[in-house]
C-alpha cells in the first residue's frame, strides 16, 4: 500500500537502552555496555546538525543476545555496535551518506 504521507525523518535511529539485573537470562544491551555507545551516538547525531536525523531511546528491541543493538528507519537496517569507532562509522556512512555499513549490519535472530 502506497500513501502520500510525507516522511518526517530522513533517518530515525532507535537505540536499545534496556538494562536488566545482572544474571537475567535474557541479558540486555545495558549489560553489554550500551550506555557510553548511545551517548556517543547522540552527540554525533547532534553534530550532523540535520533536523531530518533523529534518535529515540527504546526499551528492549527483542534480540538481547545480539546487543548492543540499534535499528535505523526507514531502511530497517539493524546494527550490532561494539565500539565508539563503530558508532562513528555508522554516523558518517549511514546517517551522513546513506551508505549501509555492511560489516556491522545484522539480521537479528531470537
């Protein structure tokens, strides 16, 4: 179904901020060190100075073992992020130039 509804954002990043207690069987992105990565991501997005790029903090995205996770819409590309360098590369390539970072892109599995 095609609509004439305009796209609000060129890129909208959803980053998992879920943090479960230590030892929880599902784990969480928070347990895997997401907080400093998403802080870096937020700062980098602000640095783009593009109001058509936004970030939203989310709860669990459902694929805890793959975390820290983020997904960028409207493309629907999922990324497993491990380092601040990964964040910088995604911001420059995907958010800046519209190029998917293939080495970080994943198809999440439950």
